[in-house]
C-alpha cells in the first residue's frame, strides 16, 4: 500500500518540477504467477508422468502382440510420448515464470516445438485411423488426401497463433485477434477429421449389404460409430463444455479448466488405444477371408511318399503357422 502526496510551491517562480520514479513489483506469496496459475506447474508434470506411463503400457502391448502391429500403432506411441514431453516442458516453463517472473527462452522454445509436433501428430493420427489406413487399406483416396492437405497447414497456423498468444500481453490488440483465429482454426480442424470417419461408416454400410461379409463389416461399422461418438464427445467437451466451466468458475479455481482438458485427453487416448489395440480378436484388425483362406478338407493317402508332409493354415493376420502333421 503506497500513499503519495504532492505539494505545489506557489512562492517559487518558475514553478518547481518534481519527477517521481515508482517501481511496483506484483508478486503472490507463492511466486509471480496468479492464483489461478500457481498449481499449473505441478499439474502439468503430474499429467506428463501419467501420459508417459500410458505410453510405456502401449509399447509393452505392441511388443506383446508384435505380429498384429501396424505402423500406425507406433505412430500412436509417438503421439503419447510427444504429449508427455510437451507437458514436461510446459511445466518447466511455468516453473521459471513463477520463480523468476519471466520464461526462460530455451525452455519456452522446446515447449513450442513439442507442442507443434503434438498437435500435428494428433490430427494426423486421428485422420489416419478414421480412414482405416494400414488396418484395412494401404492407400488413401483423393478426397482423403485433400483432408490432410487442409488439416496440416491449418494446424501450423493454429500453433503459430498459440505461440503468439502465449508471448503477447492480454491487453494488446493482437491478443484478441490471434485468440479468435486460434479458436476458429481449431474448430475447422476438429470438423475436418470427422469427414474420413463418416466416409468409412458409409463405405462399410454399403459393403455390408453387397459383398456377402455382412457380419464382419457390421462389427467394423459398430467400431467406427463408437469412434465417431468418441471424437465428437472429446471435441464438444474440450472446446465448449470446459470453456463454459472456466467462465463460470471462481478465479482461483480456473486451473481446473486445464485439469479437465488433460484428463479428457487422457481418457480419449486410452479409449482409442483400447478400441484399436493390436489383438487378433479385434474386429477392426480382422481381414476379410477369401476362398483361399478357408480351410478345405484334404484327402491324404497312405502312400509312403506323403510321410512328413504337414498342413499349413493362414491366420487372421496373414502369417502362416503350422497346424498339424499328417501321416
């Protein structure tokens, strides 16, 4: 609390000029951060540990079912590790802001790089899963390629807007402009990744009634519908519900917004990994059986020339294993 008093000396000519220099340092008892941001450093480092643990569990699952693993499974693992690293650097950045009053440039740059990679990997992975790439097909259609050509540049723009927002004062005119750009671009990206899922659902609906494999296609159709609902719920909660909660919460509890976003992201990652896990009994990974894959009865004579001949059957992942030996 400062009290300044000014006294004008009328008996002097010319009037005296007084210059005051006031240095005001605002600081909470716990550091330079506001009451709503003080818990963020501990929150981010704890969530980084949780994401890192989930990534290790996912890698263990991939190693356990290595014969059913596709490239996109490792892309999902890279996303989880990148998310964990981004949270670690975010926590370090907030720690130095709280203790020093300003971010350390090196740690801030590392956070921006990992945040950029995490955002790009997230939307690319979700779009690839939605198109069924590597699981069902190994090529992308022209309209699916256009989705990637739209989403990736928009993600770069969104991350640039986020970096500018993080390094700009809230009172500046640029802050509100880039904040609106970030919100709009993020919603466009979220809407764009829904199109491949909708196209896959429509394709499976048509295939289930024409190709004679209705049971298997209906299982995949059910899985895609669940995935579509998961994406919609994730987008709706993190982009709308969480923001409404942030507005209605008291100031000192606004850090709960970040907590809800990170927990919902973790739940979404876990559910996506569970739905598309590399297991032979997963309906998403079951390849359609052609006539050559169906086991046929064989007539084996008792001729000595056939001794030691074994019968081989293909498994659902396309690899061969020895089933049984004949005479």
